[in-house]
C-alpha cells in the first residue's frame, strides 16, 4: 500500500482555506523543530504553539527547551524571523508532569526507538493537544514532530487523524519533506537556537 504524501495533503488543505486564516494549535516538541514548521504555517493560520513534553527528562532539560521556544516566539513577534506572521504567535505551556509519561511508558521501557513506547508517547502528547484545541476554539491542530527524520510521519498522522473531531480538524503534515529538516538546521544556526541531540526520553539516552 502506498503511503499518503502528507506534505501534499497539507498544501492542499492550505489551498482550500481560500485566504481564510483559522486558528491552529501546533504541538511543539522543541524550538529547532518548530523553526521550519512555522515558515510553512505562519502566513496561513493564526498559530498558537502548545508545549507539551512530559517525556523530556530531566526537568532542567525541559526548562531549557521551553526557554528556547519562548525566544523563538519573541523572534517571530519582533519581526526578526524568516517569515512574517499573519497574527502574533502565541504560546501555551502544559505543566510538566513526567509521571504521566512514565505511566504510559510502563512495560515498554525496552522497546526500540520508533516502537510501541514512542507511539504511546505520541498518543499522550497529541491527545492532550487535541483536547486543548477542542476546548479552546481551534479549527485545526498539528505537530512539529514530523520534521524529524527519526519520527515516523505515517504513525504521527494516523494518530492525529484518529483524534480529530467534527470541531477540530487534523492538519496532515510531513515537515521533513522539501528539505524541511535541513532548513531547520540552517535556521537554528542563523538564530543560534539550541539543538538537543536526543528526543528527551530517559530510555533513549
């Protein structure tokens, strides 16, 4: 079975907006991944980033990543980013709750990266994003995770689509397409954004 081209599906969804700019909740794992994603979204949506990463350990690393996300928001809103936003970029931060991640990872500690533990982690974070989006008047939700060459875009989009409702649509993406990951690396160098070298999960360090 041929897998869908999620990048083309995203472009088609944007074209279908016909100039309208609905509210989009973008689950953000870190500032480096968010850079390229924002270049694709800021001119088409009213974007709020949702920082929800209970898998990141220790808490000092979580705080470091959050500080870089905040700095990225400031870059965008100060007009210093590569793309001008149609609306001010906003940020919502879910309180750090590592116990929630450890609970869904229980029994999956020895799974390889990309396996059942990662899928449970994706479901936890995207599920929270979908719930927040529905409760707060968003028309769409998406995630920056698909920009990573280490994350399975098919799995992420399957989970996201399963969480969509009549109220909130899932925006299919594969941000690693069109050199998205390489562009994110270049943007991080340009803006001196901290790039971590592990996903954050204690089981993969």
